């Protein structure tokens, strides 16, 4: 059930909510897409720039960006890569019951215009959340196809959003990094805004290039 325990943060706009595993939507190489269902009765909802803390029982809480499913937030997807004990547990043995605290972060109010969203690895979850409000194009990159979740096939791509995939080994989509693919698109022009979510190295490479 949803909880409004003292100190849960409800006065600050976030709350603790219990969730249950609905489905393991996809598993790749060290990556999984999980669907969790909120147990309500009051459902958390999320906007661009917001995230949640997912409590992995017996381990710890980890920050993740939820991906909307359908028109509401009764169920949401998480795109998780095994990096430490908590995320490894989520990928390999996702808990049937858990808890989330959210929404956290600062909600964005993106301006209208043509958006290019550049995402590396699990950063695509934040890009999907933003693109659900702005539309535009998502460039989604990973090392190889085993780490690249099939967003369209899984029904995670918002309607009207274009997807450009890139893998460093060329196994799926364009050969190269997400930055390489994004720069190709930026050279063609036509974008008003660029967002980015992913590893620090990707961000460091993209920012100066996108400003030229």
C-alpha cells in the first residue's frame, strides 16, 4: 500500500510507495528492463527531470529515472545496468516487492521547439521521460546490441518520437557512439534544443561539440 509515514516527505511533494514486479520486459548483457506496478491508492507521477529512489530490500536504495507506460503511472519501466550490488540484484533477481520514494529532483518545463535528446546507456530512461513531453529525436547509444534495449519493440518509445540507434561495434544502428550519431544530425541542422543523459565521458564530449 501507499504510505504516508511521518517524515516520508509528503510535505515536500514526494512520498514512499510500495510497488510490485509486474514483468521482466527484457534482459540484455548486464542490462534489464523491468516493469513495476504501484500499489496505490495514490499514484506517484513524474515529469521531465524527476527521478525516484528504488529501495532494493536488504541492499540499499538506488536513483533511477522511471519510464512512463501508456497514459498513466500505475505501471512504469526501469532500465537498469548492473554496476554495484543493488543494481546487480535488480538485473539478476528483481525483488517481487519493493518500495520507491519520489518524485525527487527538479521538474523541468521544457520550451517548445525541435529537440534532440542524446542518451548513452541507461541514460535513455531520462531521455524517454523528457521526450514524452517534448517530442523530437532520441539518439540512443551503447557499446553493443546486447546493451541496447529494443525501445520500439518494447513499446517504450513515445508516439511521434524518432529513434536513432548507435553501437560502438556497429552491431545495431549506426557504427560509433551516441555523440558520433548526434553530431551527424546536428550538422544537418534544424534542432532548437539538445538534451543529454549518460556517462560523464559522453557529456564531456558532446557539450563542446554541440556548442560549435
